[in-house]
C-alpha cells in the first residue's frame, strides 16, 4: 500500500525482528468499509485506516481484498499475517487471536415488501434465505432451525440476486445492505425485520502470533484520533449542521417560536380553530363511510368463503364463530359459543391438541396447524385448522375441509409406490440381462486360447459388468434417481479384481468418497471410465508386482464440481507417452466418456510414481 498524506508523530517499533511488511486479507465487498471501484481498486474506510497504520509503523502493508471464503482460507493456511473484517466466534477463537473490536454491526434479516409474517428467526423456517459463504449468520440461522440456505460469494451477489427477483429473503450486515440496496435503487423494495444478532469487527492473527498482534494494536493506537475521525467522516459523512454554532441555532429557534405564537394568538387563532373543527368533522364523516364500506366488504368475503372461522379465548372456549355459505357443520352454530372443543364434540384428544396449539400461538410460536377428522352427516371428513394469535388473550382459528386433498394425496402416493415398484423391476431385469451377456462373454473367453483375444473379451465383460452394477444399485436403493458412488465402485472393482487379479499376490484397491451420489446419466459413464483405468492398471501396471494398489478418490469441490482422481503404484507413463493422443481402445473410450460428461481430464505420473488421472466434471449436466 503506498503511503501518503500527513505522517504520524513517529513510527511504532516492534523491537528487534520487526517485519518489513505484512500481508493483510479482508472481505472485498463490505461497503463503505471495503469495496472495489469500477476500475477494480480497493476503496473504503479500512483502506485509509491501514494506510495510516503503515505511516505510523513504517511497516509496508500488502492489503488484499478477497472473496470472504478465500480470505479465511488464506489466513488459515498461513498465506497471510492478518485478517480484517472478521467476527469473533467460538470456532474462530480456536484458530486465531483477536484484537479488541473497533466497530459494532447489526446483522438484520431483509425480506421483500410483498412478504409478511416474519417477526422471529423461527418464522424463516420453510423459506430460502440467501447468505454469504463463510458468514457467521449461516450458523446462527441453522441454530434456529433454518436449514434452506442459498450461499453466494459476496454481499453484492446477494443484493443483485434479490433485486433481480431470484431471492426474496436474505441476511447480510446492515452497512453494506443499505449501501448496495440504495445503489441499486431498491431501498424501498425490501423491508428490514428483526436483528438476527449484532457482531463486532476485529482484526486477527494466527493463534500464538503475539508479536504480530502487538504490532497491529500498537500501530492503530498510534494513529491520532482526529485522523481516524476524518477517515470516518469522509466515508460515513457528518451532520449537515455540524459547523453551525448551537447557541445561534437555539436563539434562532426560540425567536421563531415566539414570533409564530404571537402571530397565531393575535391574528389567526379563531380562524384556525374553526377550520380545524370543520376539517376534522369532514374527515370523521369520511372515515365512518369508509368503515361501513369496509365492514360490508368483509362480510361479503366471509359469506363467500367455504372456511369456518372461530375465535378461541386462552382457555380454549369458542367466543366467536362464522360459518361460510357452503360450509358443513358437525354441530349447530349456537352450541359452540362458551364451550370447548371437548364439550362440543366429546373428543378429549382433539380438545388437548387444540388447547396445546392455542398455548403455542399465544406464546408467539407462529401459526399452528392441526389435522383432524370429524363425523359429518355426509360421512367422515378430514379437516385442517390453522390457529394464530389475535391478541394476548385470543386466537383466530380458520378450519377448512381437506377431505378431497387427503384422498388425492393418497391416490398420488399409491400411484408413486406402484411406479417405483415397476421401475425397480425394470432395473432388476436389465441387470439380469446384462449378467447373461457377461456370462456369455466369460464362457467365450474360457474357450479362446489366444491371450490377446481372451483379454479383449474380458475387457468387454468388465464394461458390461460396470453397467450392470448401476442397475443393481438402483434396484437395491430406496432412491431411484441416484446411486452411492462408493458402493457402486466397490462392487465393480471387486469383480475386476476377481477377473484380473493374480492368485498369489492379488492387487488391492481403495475408494475414498465424501458420500457422493450420482444420477444414472453420470454414474454409468463414470463407472466405465474407472473400469477402463483399472483394467489398464491390472494389465500394465501390476504384473510382476507383489504390492499392486489402485486408489480411486471421488468427491465434490466447493463450487459443486465433481473431481475424480485414479492413481496406481505402477511404473507410470513412459517418457514421451501422452494419454490425450493415445490411439489405444481403453484411452479412446475414456476420452469419449469424459467429453460426453462435458468434463476435462489431465493425466501424468503421480508425485510418488505411477499413473495419475484427474477428471473434473461440471456440477450439473
């Protein structure tokens, strides 16, 4: 960072061994504290503060604005000396030592003005909430049971998604939210709800790095308070009337008030009072008309609704009721008032559930739902009651007949079970047919004396087995849309080991995954790729080796890409050999399958020898 402006009174020294420079990483999208301008240069309060620190200490600062997740990664890996714009959490205290906080920040929840009913963190359950990757608010939301989180790389990306309509609810720190929404002209489109929590900006160093921590704290302590205020006023602004003498303003206001009162008392009091009375009378008359029209409208709506509306008191007694025009009742309306559900229907279990829902609604737990059955003149009917607090002592209940919905759901569930059974049977039969093909290839291979021709048939048999294993996994799985990669590859490599392994010292294999599952469209090509690479290892890498081993690692990376690495401990590629241009059948198949999956492939010798192939697939086809 280049130095400039008025230097401090004297640089702060850290004693012997003071570094000539330090690397500071921080979020690059937290306006007005830190952000990038249109030219990509870092701007904001923290840029100016670190420049002042540099002048105060004489230590050069390499200030790096990064995506927050990358900033955390570089700090954790030791690539940086200091991290700024960080909240202190229990998890982070295990890795970093923190300075004292230098600013307190609120972290609210913002939602589109078309959404209502969000007053507590629990009200967010069932909604998707956009958060920044690596932000502490994600853990706070999850602690309140909010699990549907959409991660974005920056606050700007979140606000852009909200303004474009892709996100309706998001949680980011208040200063950048106000800055970015105002900049996008969307400050009136979103409402600020409760504060999820408040956090404080710290600066942190690696745990145990006391020398750097002391240097950072002494440097900022050496910056004059007036200079820090000047930096804040530059970016946060200052009161418009800050330079006006308060005594002058007080005298001016007092004089104006005296003159105004005197004028009104002498000249206009009577006229103003009469005008005010007339205006208020007209307003009240208009309000009465509006109230009557509103009441008529509400009554018409209530008559048109098929739902039943009730109001319960705290003890669970009916205090109001309204019957829609087409509603069917299990009992006459006049017997409801003053009685409980148990009194009216004689159902103790339903009475207990209703009172429990009333207690939860009055306690502020949001809308409560009860599904129950009642005997009606037309037969048993399924109903759903939704209860919400009207006041501290009353709860509104809206009851709806959901019999047809329940019947429809049951028909859909039965149809789905039938289709799943049929689909499993199809997978089972396909697997059986492929096994027959594999057996025929095995029989034919046993009859062929030429080793080369026999190996061709065995390779074809292993490819058929790789495809058969996919259908076997789907047949045995409760999820017909995807299969677990580890189980699939374990079964497939086990069969390869039986077909190609040496009796005395058979090669071994290991599979490492992160629990990844893949859909059928990608599982089959991926299995065939592993089959070809494993077959190549058995044929060329392991003969003559007593400790042959094949390692397959498959998992998702941070951006959702699938990374597969296949490594053997054979001799590796000969000098000048390139898998990308090899005309061999196996490598030709591998390249074709990688292209089919829209992936990329790199191949070469591993760090400890042996062949290593890395294949990277996009997050989705």
